[in-house]
C-alpha cells in the first residue's frame, strides 16, 4: 500500500485563503454552519408541534366530511325533514321584505346594501316566526305595569300585614281597664263586666276587674270623696273574690292596698279586706295592713253627747254676749257628711266633736277658730295652717288630729287618738308656746274658753 502523498498547494490557493473574507461569504458560511449543526430541543419541539397541528387540521376535515353523510336512515330522515324548512324560509323572507320596505328599490345598489337588506329581512322574518319576539318588543309596557304593580303591591302587603296583626294581636288588660274607667258611670260598667262572668274569671278578665277597681279606689282616696262609692266597689269585688284565678297576685294585692286606705273607718269593710290578705303580701300591703290592724275604730255614737255639748256651747255664747266678745256660728252638718269627711281625710273624730259639728259646722268663739267638715276635705286656709304646724311640730304630734286654732300660729287644739302625747288614754291636748294642757272631753274645753274670755274681757 502506497503512502498518501500530500498534494502540494498552489500559490493561488494560498493567496485566496489568506485574503480578507467578504461579507456575503461570511453570511453563507454561518448559514451553512447553522444548517449542519445538531438540532436543538426547541427546534424539535417546533417541528413536533407543527406536525401535530397538521394532524389536528386533518382530523377536523375528516370529521366535517363524515358529518355531512347521515349515519342512519333516521338521521337522513331528520336531515331531509329539516332541509325544506330551511329552503322555504328565504321565500318568506323576500315576501316580508317587500312589505317592510315598500319605498325602496327591489335591487340593492351595492353588495353592502344587499347584505344589509338580507340581514334586515332575516330580522323582520324572525318576528312573525316566533311570537316570543313580539312579546319581548312589548317588554316596555310590561315593565311599566310591573313597576306600577311594585308600587301598589308593597302598600297592599303592608295593609294586609297590619290587618293580620290587628287580628292576631293580643289585647292588653290596660286597654280594657281604660274602657271601663272612661265610661259615663265607671261603677256600673265594672258591675256589668263582673256580673257577665258567672263562672271563674280568666287571668285576663281578673286583671281587668281588679285593675279597674283599684284605680277607682285610688282616685276616690286622692280626691277625699269617700261615701257609698267605696262600699259599692269593695262589695262588688269581694263578692266575686273566689272566682278570681290569682287572689294573691299583683293586681289583687294592689286592690287590697287601695281598698284598705279608701275604707278607713268602715269596720266591716276593713275586716273583709283583712280576711283576704295573703300571707306572702308585698311590703307596701303589709304596711297598710299593720296600720289598719293597730288603728282603734271609734264607733259612731253621738246621741249621749248632744245635750252636754249644746249646753256648754250656750254658756260660751252667753259669756261672750255679756262681755262683748265675738262669736260666729255656722249651720249644722249632717252626721253622714261628717263621717264622709273623716274618710276623706283618713282620720277619726271623737263622738263629742262629731256632735259639735252636727250643731254648728265650724264656729269662731272669741279668738278660737274650730274646724268644719270642709277644712278636712279641701285645702282651706285653716287646713294649711294646721298642716304647717304639724310638719314642724315636736315628735308624737304627727298622729294627732287638729280641731281648732287657739289664737296663734303655734297654738292648737288637737285630738290625741292613741294617748301617746297625753301618756295615757286618748283625749284632747292644747298646745301653747308656754306649754301644753290636757282635757278629757270637749265640754271641759268649751268651759275653758268661757273662763278665758271672762278673764280677758272683764279686765278690759
């Protein structure tokens, strides 16, 4: 084997290799190098994606071609039945276009106009095809009516709800109580309410009856009226006491409390109310009950005192006429009016002073001014003076009852019902600035007035 001999280079080739390379030659060399170099990953991905794209497009063309042919006779029938409907539509569209656009020429001026015309005819044809489209066109009218309905409907619903509430609303006892109190004759209205229920009261009816009764008695006590109204109300409620479902409830205890205050001095009524007081009474009711139980009731018996009091009063009158003293006597008052004034003021007067009021309803003997029944029931000048004195008086006088002013603002004739001030039996007390003096009865008080007038007037 012959050894390879190196061919000698020619001078022209060497010169050609060493000369500067032109711009175009360098570009060709780079392009060749790029083509001959190994393929990168991105280029391979692009090639694969391109191949995939071609495959997808071919699959779409095959599917489109396949969908043009019916798969079965049923599909073919459906396709045939559908095709005539599609062919008939353009004829109707053209006919509709003549009616919709009568003023325009039949042939469009340009392709754009033709397209607009075709699209317009299609839109116009869609309206008669389905009545739903017309309904949608008439939507503004429907919306207006809907808005009107929305405006009206809430008011109707609110009225219906209010009506339903009034039907289902539970009545409160306070409303029914006010109906009874606002009647022309509240006691008759209460009597009709109570007598109409022959069986046991419901909780609601019991609260109405007791609430109305206790408010009536509270008003009577505040106005110091007393009289037969208190007895009528208490007798009505006490007679129906066993039929109340809550005889120890709040309304029952409030009735007992106000009834005991209003019935002060009526022994039979107080006893009937105390018998119905529950054991677990409220503190307010316990206080009123304790006061009613410890209070000594003075029985009304004025007959034994009429003559002695009248004689003592005549002696005072004679003394004042003889010495020129002043004396004023008022007409007499009925015994029932005297007792009513006691109930109004929640006090008890001794029987001899009751007898004096039935002889003269208030009098002025020298400088001594005696109370009348009006002074116990209303805010007279004499009643205000007595209240001012008892408010600032020493302890123990708050239980005393004022009977007459003894000439000065701090001088008073009082009745001590419990004998606490006298430190003994009940009786009369005269409070003076220089001291106090006690008397056993009214006759001795009147005799003391005559003696005082004689001493003062005889020296002048």
